[in-house]
């Protein structure tokens, strides 16, 4: 497989508000459920392709509202994580998963090394390079960004109900996570927990490590239970909440 993306597919990565005045750089690796034309349906039903296995429902909408409320920049992937999960390195099986939760992905079963390379070159490389270039430019201008990756998760996973509502995830650098958890603890508005429903052991901190830790940036991953942001009202309520605790946290860290 070569030349994975057609002209009609467009760019694999999008950048919004690159001249943002805020230091916040939002990243949404699982923003879209769309598949490149050449990938067909990956052998999946339409219902499966609309489900959380293909994308993080609500994550992009919340991110775009945060762009406005924070005057933040945003970088996001324009194709489904089923083709390539940009929060995974190329060598990880989960970068092109043959199974996602209870769903087998026929189009990802037994793919060749050449096919894996084609997907990596078409989707991951432009995404990670765009992110790296943005950070390099900001650092050179004396404006190191604050890296915040935005995700949502399903309320029920493998038949088990999840009661956590917002996860604040971090790897080795917990500075921003600590501040956000302290701010969140003042209101008790949501069930906010550290490194839930996933954590570093689950391999979900690739972007934080590659672009946050390695550049010495404040960084955090926000996971929102997707039923809380399934409509415009829920998204706006969540954005108001996140804007508040992020503002308080960044202010505390700057002192």
C-alpha cells in the first residue's frame, strides 16, 4: 500500500488558532472517525465505525470550544485511530489494532510490514512532525507551550460500568496534573481521578512523553466520560469547568 491518502482525503492533520496568545496547546489524536477512501470500511459495520472504537466522541468539540475560551492552539488528527492511533508509536500493536474492545478489525488483521509503514508515513509522521515543529517554534520564540491532550472514554467497557467522570492523566511529570486535581478537589462537581480509567501502564501517554516530557513542557492528558459531552449543552458545561480548573492551575504554577 503506497500513497494511502488521495487528494480528496485532504491533509491528515489540522491546526487551529496557531497564533494563539495562550501557552495552551491542545492535541486531539482521536478527533475523527473518518477513514481514508482507500481503506474502505476496514470490514466494519457502520455502527462500529460510529462507536468509541473508531474515535473519541465529543473530544474535538470540547477541544474547539476550549480554543475559544482559552485562546489556545489546537492540533488534531483528521482520520480514525483504527487506521493509525497517533497516541501510539509505530512499533506498538495498538497503533493499528487488530481488536478494539469486543470488536475485531478485519482490515487490520495480518497487515504486512509495508502496509504498516504506509499508514505510519501517511498519518503518524505528518501528525507528530506538525506537533514537533509547533513546539520547536514556540520554544524558540521564548513561549514554551503547555501540552494538553484531549480524550473521551466510554461509560461501559467490557460490560463494566465506569463511575469516574474525568480522568487527569500524567506520566513522570505530574506538575500540571497535581495542580488540576487540587483545583478539582475544591468543588466536587465531577468524579475526578488521577490516572483513571487509564494510566501510563496502559500505553496511553505516548504523546505526553514524546512531546511533553522530552521538551520539558508542562503536560497533562484529560479523559472525559463521553456521555457527559454527547451534546452541545454538555460540551459547554464541561468546557466552563475545564476552563476554570485549568486557569487556576496554570496561575498557581506560574507563581
